[in-house]
C-alpha cells in the first residue's frame, strides 16, 4: 500500500488530503494519506477536532487522513510513495529544502507550493541544490481554490515533471473531480504559478479602485505577458503562461474574494498599510515575497516587468495602488508581445 505524505496543514495541504482520501479503490490502489502539521500541538488539535477550523472551517477530516507533526519520526518513504510539499514559499529556504529531501527518502517530491524566494529561486532549484534528483521532482499548479477542492467540486491542474514520473503520478493523484494535464515544463509552471500571485495584487487593486472590468482585464492580460517573458528567460515555455498554471490560476486568484493576494490588493487600494492588511488577512500572502524575488530575477535577465515593479513599489511604501494603476494604464503604446 502506497503513502501520500503531505507537508503543510494549511488550507491547501488540508484540501489535498481531503481530495486524495476520497475515491479510494475506484480502479486505483488505496493509498495511506498523511497530513503533517507544523507543530505537535497543531497536530494534536487537528486529530482531536477533525476539522481545520483556522483554514478550512466547517469541513470535516475523515478518519482515513492520518495526522502527524512535521517533527515526528515517521516510517521512511519508498519509490512507490509520494511526498507533497504545500508549505508557504516564504518558508522554502535552503535549510527547509534539505530537510524535505531527507524526509522524502526515495519518494518523488511534488511541489504544490507557489512562489519564489526573495532572491528569485524556484522551489525545484532549492531542492536540487539540497541534493534531490531532478527526475524525481514534479510541480502541481493550476486554478485550484482550496475551499472548492475540499468540497469535492470539479477542477483541473497541471502536473509538470519528467514524462515517466508524471505519467506514474497521475495514476496516484488524479480523481474523478480533479483532472490532471501533464507537461515537462517545470520552469514555466513554477514561474507562472508564482507570478500569478503578484499580478493578482495589481488586478484586484485596480478593480477595488472602481476602474472597471475593462481595466482589470487589460492589466491581467499584460500580467500574462510578464509571466511569459520571465518563464522563457528562465528556460521555460511561453505557452505555459497561457495555460492552467498561468491564465487559469490568475483569473481565479485575481477575481475571487477568498484569495489572500486579491484581498491584499483591495486593502492596499483602500489606503491600508501592507502590515495592517496582512494582519487583517491573518495568513501568509505569497505575492509579497514573490514580487521581490521576481523583480530580482527579472533584473538578472535584463527584463522589463512594469507590473511587478509597480507592485514592489506599492509594497515597499513608495507609491499607492492608485498611483500604480494610473502609471500602468497610462504607459505608452507598444507591441503586444515584446
């Protein structure tokens, strides 16, 4: 019997545990589902309450989900198992990457976190630097609201990695209400999944200012162009930004009121400070650190990324969301793809 071990018991990690605990035995091998909380106290609370009241209130966790602390000593994983990483990208540093590689053992690692480090490093790069083999790393991304996944509503995602790996993983991870599309463009999927958080801050801010849906759609489209440019410069493919990890995820993130990044954009547009907005949201906002990392990456590749630069300026207190919107929407006409 294989094991799917999920590092991170936030909304996304909990939703994936619920997803993969469902539909067991429907033409596939039954898997043991393990969810790893940050601390022993958090794990004990989840085991007792059988609900993640902070992140997914009202959704019960079935007994088929085994809950542990990330600090506990667990049985080693093998090649037939899967180690899934859902921790916030802000926690994804070299030390954490080394720990993940050690804990994964012989199991393939699926990165379900979306973001970049402050220096612009992708999670897969950090894992490889920590000793992971490139062929055993996959990335899961797409327009997947945790609340809807937890309720079993239909969704699709893209799984990126080596052909043989993602073919095998699809059998373990796909469900009737969770369709997986495959690609080998790990770089493009990681960049797109990270940048959508940054662009969503800008789009949501423009929408909150009352500029209208035309302006929001224009900014969203130009954000996709930034995604595509950065993905290609880093070795990914332009078309990946136009797929599930890019356009698909950006549309749902920038328009849904449940998105932390969209909430941040709206709160900043109201005149709230970044810290006050984050405190009000009460959870990690991935786009903040990623915006800074993406700008560092763009500078390294000599790329112009005006939306990302404007978001960083707003986050650092150098400009307001309204000034950002006016500057972006008032830029001189140029070729659409350049």
